[in-house]
């Protein structure tokens, strides 16, 4: 009975550590980046092999609470502990550092400097400005952020179809936007989130000029 209570107490302590983290705190932040990266990698390997926390903890000779702390990046495991976990998971020790060593990119696009690009909608007079692009990355997801501008010269075109998920955020003007069998009136501040595999696009240009953000995400293919 006391053992069960002890586990519950450990779980509560871990939860409190995670929930009480201050997002504005900078002191010690760099030191925790490595721990978080290692923890995520251990969890990913464990889940890949369908192993529970309890099973891996037993195999590695650790308590469930300690393994949970390691996976959540709230404690720094020793090299001996990492070696034990690598043996239990049958993966190289170096695989735990992969996420930490990967290059992380950031793209800044200054006001007015977004690249105007050709896309399916350009044939209908829709102006596409690409707001940034990151290619191959560790998340295995590609995200394309566009600023789309519609004017008097733009045509309605409600039959776009492509892979992925799309988010629209209306900045200016009003547009009746079709998705499948439904039509939505988009006004400044409105957003529309949808499966982009269904036919979609602006069906009626109510108030021009119209500008909206279009953020498209889809799986990365290697």
C-alpha cells in the first residue's frame, strides 16, 4: 500500500514540475535543452517498440518515477543510466543525442519582402506571397505560409485540391469561401481550418481588396 502511494506521489511531483515551468525564465534554460532532447528521444524509441514506461523501467533497473522524469526532461541522467537505457532499447547510445545535434532553422521575412510565387491560384489572378520556407526537418512536416491577395482582377476559383491540412486567417475584405458542400463568409479576424483534399476556394468576392493568410501543412516525403 505504501509503495502505491509512493508512486502516486512521484507522479504528482513530475506533473507539478512540468506544469509549474515558467515560460519566461531564461536562467538555466540552455542547460535543460539537452535533457529535454534526450528525454524525447528515449520516449520516441520506447513508443516505437510498443514498450510501456513500467516495462522499460524494469528492464533498465530504474524506478517508474525516475524514467518519467528522464523522459520529461526534468532530470539529467548519468552516462551509466543512458547506457543502460540504450541496452534495454537495443539502440546506440548516440541516438539519444540526435535531436540535440540537429540544426534548427529560422526564417525571417521583413515587411514587404515576401517572395511572390506561382501556385495553382495564380492563373485565377490570386497573388501568392510566400512568407518563409524550411525544407527537410526533424518534425517530418512541411509547412507553407502564404499571404494571398485578391483584387478586382481576381477570379473566383472554388476547386483547389491538394494534400494536407490548411488554415486560413482573414486580414482584410470579405470572401465567401467554399469547402466541399459548405460555404463560409470570411471577415477580418475569422479563421477556417480544413482538410485540403476536398475542393475548396473563394466562391464569391464580397468586399475587395481581400487579404488572408493561408498556412498549408503536409507530411514530408524523403
